[in-house]
């Protein structure tokens, strides 16, 4: 097992596991991107499970209509359940590559699961230690990804700030 950490001149932290980039953090901005969730949870002292801590940090709660892409159209093959944590993407570079992926978990409420091809009103909790507030606008759409695969999209219908 070979772990390499590096901070570049532009104040970006990189973490490699066995030669593969698994994590990047923009230190000046305070947000990060996990590239390999399996390696990240196993081989680092910090995990993306902030929502599961005894003292959960503050978060923005967004009510949205979530549409999962059908399996036939390239989406997931299995349903999701509450606590699902895809990459949430709001902006793309001109090249088509997404700029940032935000950390957020999907809460289905009374619904047990959501199948590919289905839609539902959900709550999405976004951690406040990432610069997401500029993206939180009622009516704004964003995309859900699992790595490079777009598995759905959502549209904001309500926003609850941490102090509310």
C-alpha cells in the first residue's frame, strides 16, 4: 500500500493511493472532491460521513424534485435509499467537464427507495464547509454523478438555511 500526499503551489492538496488520485482539496476555498470512495473510506483518517457524526456540522437542507435516469438510458441499475451520497454538480467547464462536485446526502422521507427512471420530492443536505451557497437558488437544476456517470438531475423547490 503506497500513499502519497502533496500540496501544490496553487494551494491544492492531492492524495494518491497506489498511484491513483483518490482525493483533492482546494485549501483556499475549503471544498474537496473524492475520486475513489472505496479507497477514501478505507485508507484515510477522514471520511465523507460527516452527516453521521455525533455532532453533525451545520448543513443547508434543500427540497428538490429528483429524477433518476433509467438504466436503459445509462443510469444506475439499482435503486437508491435515504443517505445516498452521489456527487452533486452545478457547473461545467467549457470543455464539458464539471468544475466541482459538492458533498450532499439524499433523504427520501417516507419513501423506502427510488428506482432508476423514477422521480420524487426529496431533501438534500449539503455541508456548509463547502462554497455551495452561491448555487442554492430556487428553480436551479443540478446533476447527480457517480464518478463519470450522470445518474440523474434535481431541481430546487425550497431552501432551509442552517440557522432556520
